[in-house]
């Protein structure tokens, strides 16, 4: 089952609906998410978000240029996260093509970045990621193709970004992650949306939601 939530009039949200008092602000405000069911949680302002509300923790990975990338590189920025591998013959090429649309939409916007995590880091070395980036048109500094410790990447995917759909199923650390989901996060590393990376309508909504965050006080 593909997960796709969108926050806009005329399109339903899977999960809990926003409180009725939010109806007038649905086009200029996004909910927060703190667990794998992606049930939206609403706050009037960012100051109301509890200190212990879910955030992406510290991480340390390497991009296609060999640069170290950590949480410090995304703090204060809107960012998208997804999980892929360069040798994927199935969904990944379509995901990459759609991510290019997001990259191009915010090419000149410094505080919007993209993070694509390799789920085969033992194969996706820095040279391979660099070659893939050049082939696909990935812009250095805007879109980071990340490799590093497999355990860290899989923990981020499963337990922090909640990208998998098999809720409640026990996962072995060696089980492969293969998901089309894109996750949107704000400048505080809090999750604000999840989108089907194969669906153009979902990608358009992701672009719209990034613009909503840019106008908000979430940075």
C-alpha cells in the first residue's frame, strides 16, 4: 500500500482530519508527524511543539563529492529525504526523475536541500555516486547522494523517517529497504509530510508544501 498524504482543499488526508478550526488555514499550514502511522498533529505555532516531539537525530554520512554531511548541514533548512540505490532497475529511476523536478523548482533557493540515502552503501561508493549524479543532473550542494554506515542509514530510514509501509512487522536489521516514499522536513528536523515519489501529483504537492514551509516560521 502506497502512503500519500496531502494537505489541500478537495483532497482527503489519510489518517485523522485536522481540527475544524484549522479548515481556514489548511492551505498555509502543515501538520507535524511523530510516528510511523503518520497521523497528523497540529500546532498553532512552532513554539507549541513539545521539546520531546520527534526530530531526526544526529547523523554522519558522506555525499557524492566525498563531503561529510551531518544534521548541521540541514539545521535551519527545509529538506527532503528518500532512500534509493544506483543499481536499482525498478522504481529508483522514476524517483530520481521526479526528484529532479523538486531540485529544479528550488535550484536558486539556498535553504532547500535534498538528501537521497543509498540502501546499498557497500556498493554505492563515492565514485559510483558521483558518476550517477553527473549522469542524472544532480546539482552539487543542492542534492546530496549519501553513503556511509549501513546500520546508520537503515536506522534512519526505518526508525527516524518511517519510510517503510509494513507497520507492526518485525524487521531484521539485514532486511532490505525498498520504498518510493519521499519525506519532507522543516528547519527543526521535524517531519511535515510524506509523498509517493512515483506520482507526479504527489510531487507537485511536495513542491507546494515546501513553498508553504518557506512562508511559515518553521525555519
